[in-house]
C-alpha cells in the first residue's frame, strides 16, 4: 500500500469547473495524497484516512494551495546573497553571473542545496534552473546531486557558458567553449535522467547565440535526441543581444521557436516579437524583482500581447527574495502602478476597476508555470490525478488573519510571508512541516566536509554555507571589481560588434 497523507479540513484552492483560468476556495474540505498523487478532494466529513498509517495534517483555518512553479532561477548562487544590493545587470555580471569558477565543486553543492531548500521553504515545489556554473564536470554533477537531495521538482537546465580564465589583469576568458568534458557530462546525465523518482529532469539553458548557426543546430540535435523538453534562454537587452539581432529573430531563422523554448524576461519585446512568441507557443518567464532592480524594463507578464505565454520566476536569490509571493506581489503592483500612471498623466483619476487581479497573478505562479514546463497535466493545480505538490498556508498568523477568511488568494498574494508557509509537500513527500524544513538525505559521493554525512537539517546546511561563503570571499579578495567590469564590458563590446 502506498504511503498516504491527508490534509484535513482546510480551504482548498481548486480549479473552477466552469473556468479553467480560475480557482475557487473549497472550504472545510480535505485533500488526500496517496504515493505521489492526489487521489481525493472532498468535503471534510466525507474523506477519511484510508489506513491507520495515513499521516493526517490538520488544516483547520488554513489554506491549501498548489505548489508554486518558478520558471527562471540560478539555484547555485546562495553564497553570493547580499553582494548585489545596489547593482544593475551589468555590475552583477562579473560579481554574480560569472562567479561559478570561484566556487569549488563542493561550494556548488552547498549553494545549490541552500537555493533549493530556500525555495521549498517558501512553497515553491518546481523550479526551472538556469545552471550557469559549468566550470567542471564535478560542478555540474554536484549541482544535480544537491537538487536531487533537496526534494524539489526541477528542470535542471544544463548550461554551456563562457568561462573566466583569469581574474588577474589582463582579465581573460577561456577560448575553449566546448571542452570534451562538457558534453560528456551532458551525455552521462542524459543517460541517467530523470533523477530522484522522476522529479529532476534534464533541461538545457543556452545563452551562446553568437555562435555560428551550424553549432547551435548541432547542439539542438544532440539535446533533442536526449529528450530535452525545455530549453531556456535569457532574452533582454544589451549583453544578451550579441550580434545586434533580437533573440526571437535568431530563433525564428533557425526554426527553433516553439513550446520547447522558455525565454526569461522578454522585457523589451516589440509587438512584432511578442507575436512571434505567442503565435509559435514559445514561453516567457517574468522575474519582477530582478527586472525592476537591474534595469531590464517593466515585467511583461500582464502585457495583452504576451500574457498568454507568461509565467513567473525568481532569477537571482543572490539578489532578492526566493519566494514567489513576493514576485506575484511585485508583478501585480508594478503593473497597476504603470496603468494608473497613464491615467494620472492624462489628468484622470484611476477610480475604475483595476485590470489584472490577484487571481491572474496567482495563475502565473501556478498553472502558467506548469504550461511553461509542459507539465500542465501533472502539476499547477490541485486536482485528482495530479502530482501531490501542495503548500499549506497559515490562516491566523498576524499577516494572514482575516485575509485568509475573506479571500484566500488575496491572502497569499498580498499578505503571506515565508513564515506563513507551514507545510510543503513535493511529489507526495512532506518537505516542510509545522513551519520547519524536514531533514534531507545527502547523496553519497559529495566531497569535502559534507562527505559521509547522510542526513542534514537546515542548521547543518546553513553552517556549510557560511563557511563556504567565507572561503569564496577569501578567494576573490584580490579581484579589482571595477577593472573586471571594465574588462568585461570591453570583451562584450568586441563580441557584440563582431
Ligand atoms: Zn537569469
């Protein structure tokens, strides 16, 4: 008999049978998960534990929500938290994006595990990981191993990158973009995937669009043979626009646009580019917190010509929060501000109904994310036959009291914090309970001080992260960040201008 878990007598956010874009609160209902699947949702009095071994969690007064789906995140960067407080994208490139080489493979393990656990802690059950830290086979394998260990559901985006060869002047990049170990590692992972009872699938992340067409098409041939369902790429201004051609045009000319592609940001998409993306079923991830800070432009997730293909992501938890509640809130309020300002600028008073509702943004963080990873039949909503990816929010905390009773979706979007996430279930396994992360089993074969330790709690992970951060800071102490930035901008200009 499979393990079973009964989330009893809560307010369940279930799809509206009359409108698949909507969720409705089923009050005093229970939800049963058997094995990894949701097998029953019904009125509290009608759903009994199927066996004496069923684990029962009392959800009275609480909100039972689908787990959030974060469609753009660099999970390895935990040790860099706090570095980028006042940085734009350009400054973040050397100090964040390109730091994988200043991590050892063991640093990657703890950074990745810390990133995954922070997401679970915040109610995220699925993430698309743009894993741009490919400095060695061990870096990549440790990142995969940490992802498996954490318990999160992930599309692990294997990422060929441009690697820094020397931070000492003259700052140089490694000319060898495809050392033999890179695709040997990809092939090895492709043979073994999926990992962790199917939770962790192999995806691909790609930003090397300046390469010749044949090389790019060869890569796509290889990853398609490996069964990769999702390929993600940064789509924004400047440094990700190497040869002056907008990314959708490059993808269109290579016949690559379509549901396999998930573009992050798309903040400067013209109406024509938006049409290219929507008409081909290409997906977009808006990451409001980094976009608003780093100079990407306003989030596009409410744009009429793009919203049908949009979802939400975190991007850099080194820069900002790891929680999707914050992303929903920022996306919604930034859009309301933009629309209100148009009226104010015309001398009008924005009294009429606001377009873009809490339910719209909640959908972006759940069902739209599921669509972006082609898993809408498995995750993204609480329905019988879907995976048991479930989050239970407190209803009577200082933040949630009354809001949870009045409008549970509004409570989550506008009032909830990470502390209000009481229980998190991924694939039927409880990963957070009574507000605390559950210990995780660390895979064997991880080097350094984690070696031989089989089970770790958050306190252990935090200790390793603090130590690892200190060691990384020691390693980068001699870097002149101003000079590195200048050198980076020089190299970028060369690539952009051919
Ligand atoms: Zn990113």
